[in-house]
């Protein structure tokens, strides 16, 4: 097994959440009030699953191996991916602050929420596409197979440290929102 098998499995889950967010963004644009508790839960998924765990695997396990086996630290595909993780964090902060404003009754924050959702979805859809189609193919050429096996196990270890309970909780959230927004 390769680290990309683990990372692409995460991508599938993140892509489901991006589909849900797209729908929620469209609903806000149609002047429907977002369910703020749901947005809070989605922000938690983005912060813990998509960023801390998934981007954590990329930033501490996969990208360091790419750099070790010859990818440049600057102006390279992995450097662009690192930059995009940072941009994504900014959009998540924007979503969270729009939710706080909405909770205080500032109705015009709905547009800010829709904007941050749309920006995040667009960024992450392209980001995942670039990793799946470009970055991982480069990694397969650069990183020797025995090292790939070790990196795959390191990714699995991060999953187990993240905790089965937490994985389960986010899987249930995905199923529940998928049924509501994507059925
Ligand atoms: Fe990434
Ligand atoms: Fe990724």
C-alpha cells in the first residue's frame, strides 16, 4: 500500500463535505437561513478531519518525503499545496466569524458566509484534483516503494491516534448531511 491510498480515502470524504457545502452555499444565496449548528459541526469537521488530520498527514509525512527524495522546497507542487492549505485555513476562519456574526443577529453576514463557503469549496476541489492527478504521480516516481510502505503505515498511525470514536462521529455527520442535502 502507498500513502496516496490513505490520503485519497480522506479526499473522498472531504469531497462529500464539499458537495454538502456547495448545496448549503446555494441555499444561502436563495435567501434560506442556514442552520448554524450544522455549520458549526461542518467547521469542526474541516478543522479536525480535513485540516488537522488530513493536511497533518500531508505536511508531516508525505510532503517531507517528497522533499527528501528530490522535490524542491520552493516553487514546487508541494510548496503550492502547503500554501493552499494556509489559504484554506483563512477561509475556515472567515466561515467561523460569519457564523458568530449571524448568531449575534447580523443578517448581512449570510453573504459573507456564502462567500467564504464558495471560496473554500473552489480552492479545495482544485486542490484535491491537483493532488490526485499530479502530486501523487510525481510522488510515485520519486519515493521508493519500501519507503512508501512506511509512509502508508505512518498515515494509518495518525488515523488511530485521531481515534476511532472521532472517525465514527464524523462519518455519521457526513451520512446525516448527505441524506439531507445530496439525496
Ligand atoms: Fe493537501
Ligand atoms: Fe489532500
